[in-house]
C-alpha cells in the first residue's frame, strides 16, 4: 500500500523558495567576477582585524562565509566560534553620501553590478559580534497562569533569572510569579488603584511599583511584604519608574526615579522612602523616565520635549525640542546592561559589593564604548509618527530623524548589543533601524492591529512583539522574517518581556492571564556556557554509567578529545540528582570519544512512565550516526 505524504506546509514552501532563490543568486554570478579585497574592522573599537586586507572571491562573498573567514583569521576553534553582523559603507544613489548598509547575500547583483562598489578598491567591512551565547526562538506557551482579576498592564523578569517575574494589573495588585512551576508566589497588596509600572532593582533585592493612586511602593520579592511606607508626593498617577544604575549608586543607598502625569519626576531614597529631588520643568504629563549610566536622567513628556537632567543635583542639562507631538517612550543604548548590572550569562555572582560594582562598571563601559569613547545614545518615540536618535553628550541636535511609521509610535527599544533599534506603532508594524546612524533597515509585517510593545532576546538575534491582535510574534533579526507565530492570549497583549538569560518570554494583557513562553537554549549554545551550567570537566574521573564515577575507561587514557556538546531539551528539569547524572554522562562522552565529532544529547520526558530517556547522536563532517548508547534515568 502506497504511503500518501501530506503536502508541504506554507513555511516549508517558503523556506524551499528562499533556498532556491539563494542558489539562483550564486549561479548568476559569472566565474570571472573576480575577488573583493576586504579589510575587517571591529565595529565597537574601530580597530582593524587581521594583518591586512584579504581576498575573497565575489561568488563566495556572503555573510555566512565572511563569518567563517573572520573566525578563522582570529584562530577561533569550534568552542570559541563567534557569530557576526557585517556592515559596509555604500554611497547613496541620489546624494552619493556614504550610508551604512548590511552586507548583502549577493553582493555582485546588489552592489557591484549597479556600480556602487568596485572590486579594485579595498572594502572596509565592520564586524560586530552578535552574542556570547545564542537563544532559540520561543516555540510554545509553557503556561497560562490565571490570578489577576483585571488586565495586566506591565510585566518584567528578574534581572538575574527567568524563574521570577513581576506583573502589575488593573486589579490594584502586583504579583510575583514562579515561571518554572507556573504558579504565583506572592500577591503584592497595598495600592488602591491600577498598578501601571513595575521595576526590579538591578541587584534583585527590591521591586518598585507605581500606581494610579499617585504612590510608589517598595516590596521585598522574597517575602512579598511591603518594604517601608508608601512613597507619597505625586499629585497624579505614576506612569514610569527607573532605578539608579548599580555602578553609580552610593553603596547601600539605591535611588529610584518616578515619572507622573503631574508633569514632575521625583527622585527617592528607597531606604528612607523620602524625596531627594523634584525635577520640575515639563508642562505636560511625563510619560517615560530613564536613568542613564553616565549620571543623567532622561524624561519624555506630552509637552513634546525630552529633557536631560543631572542626577546629582536635579538641574536641567538639555531640553530636546524636535518632536511635534507627545513623546510616548524612550530607550537607551545601554538599557540591557543597566537593568542586569553585574549579572551575566555565566551565572557567576561576585562575592563582595566592591566586586559587584566593578563588574557592573566593566559591563557598562564595554556596552557603551564606541571607538574608544563612552557613548550612551537615546531614542525617543512620539505621536508625531517619528523617532529621534540623540547623543545628549554632544548637545541638543539629534543624530537622526527616523521617518517611516504611518501612525503613532508607541514603543521603542535598543537591542542588547546596541546595534539595532526596534519601534512598534499603531500602524500595525514594527520597524528595525541602525542604532548608530538611525538609518531604516526593514519593516516587520504580520500583525493586523496596533503593536504595543516589543523586546529583544539577550543575544539580539530575535525580537518578540505583542499586539492588539492577541498574538505574539517572534522575528529573526538576520532575515527580518517571522520565525514563530504565538497565539495563546484571548485579547489584546499589553506587555511583553524577554528574560535576561534568554530562557523565557513573558506576556500579559487584557485577558488577565500571565503567559510564560519557553525559549529553550539553542543547540548552538557555546561550550563554555555548557561547562558553566553542568560543571563539565575533561580532567575529572568519569564513570561508565549514570550511578557511579569509578575509573576512566582505558580507551580514554591517552585521548585528548576536542568535543563541543550541544544541549537540546524538551523538558525543564531542576532535579539535583538528575543534573548530576547528566554531568557524569557528559564526562563519559568526553572521556571515551577519540574523534572530533559534534555530539547532541537528546532529552525527552516519556509521559507513560515518567522516565527521562536520553540518547546520543553524533555528527561528523560526512554523515550522522545513531549511537548504540541509550540510557534511561528516572526523573525524581
């Protein structure tokens, strides 16, 4: 009997068409197209990479091959492989002024044939590392957690982990959620009106909430109890909150800025619950406040202005007056490192407060340094359909005016690597921009209603958007195409956040439900991260089974394997005994292998008997083989 195969899905047809197009592009390049002389530059430092220009055949000049070449030039092995984003200056067809352009997949057709660049000249290519680790696109709704009695208006993950998230709601409460088990941990009761803003402190020790009852309250996330008395002073509701960055705080004296509809911003001592500064100068509601890492506070208002304040004494430094309508939102190029302070992908927390401050300072300096200069850029989004890119340290003239949205721009954010800007608007679109010069890159089309918020993954490769159309969508920042469409909400999605470890996306909206969407670590996560997570060591004794660690097998006594282990998981597990067993299994692989194969540990939970089934698949350059090794470990 013949087997009837189902027709290919729309996604499969689209992918096949894209592969065919790319192959056609390659075939269209003539064999005598010559070679490009390419000089790589580090986009962050501006310094050249390598000893000089390298020759690359035009037919092979595409981003993937350049990425491989650059890693080879820097002597990176497989465990140190770094993904890059490439840009080059290209003269504008009309003005002839150079503009920064992403390196195309077919440079012959796109740039050489039109005469925009020449093979006789050295092409200066800027390379920006994409991430230390990679995040896989979210793929499913891990849990939908009821609890709030009204719409969820704000949500934010802990700066350290995806295990905890806080949400603010129209039911006058905030809630802390355990995202691993999908259960509420604490209900933060005290406000008498809607909770419009929530914010974790950079060291994770406090949560601040701002409400329509005109107050700011502090909470202990461990106990769920209010930390001190309500912070009163605003005469209208609180719209936005911003913590003083950890690296510039006075030790033990964190401060918080709150913006309000009463046209003021108040700076609070969170220990004393007292007002230290009142920033008065706006003539309309202050919609957003940001506290920068260079000692400035930035505010956007319905009076059409963005103001820059000195955080030390509250004096006005600049007033940025280019918008023609309300300023809805602000974003800083350093937002990600300011939010996460001394927490990073390694999970290693400095022991002392001084070391924490030093690490936070180093992370900020690295993120803000461009060609040897500390640059903290600001982008503002407005009801006038535009955005402006600013460098407040250089004065009041904008770096760029960013045009393209056809309706109000509601939300804007920088990618964690500081290279991209994403803006979401009431025209149903999200747009991507170059964060260095404000040039338009692409439009992400797919939502059928206004897009309220967007959030980048911590590796800057993915973007999630939440919309009035009840869906979340995940976009690939390399192709600017839809990666995953995520239904799950039954009404408008007001708030969305991506955890700093890349594990989860959280969202909330009008349907009162808090959704936690799993984003499992990608199969391309680097080996060093696996070693951190599982205490992997080539030198420790490895056992021949999961229960003992007696002696290293004889076959491994002289082996020096160069093995990169990739982890792919379909089940979130937290059992200490299981983690220990997996670490032993990894050591067995390292100890017994003699090849340079790549290994994949597949993990799946068998629902019938609740046992964890693991198997090993190894891949060589020529083929893939299923290993006879098959192990079962009870999930306890």
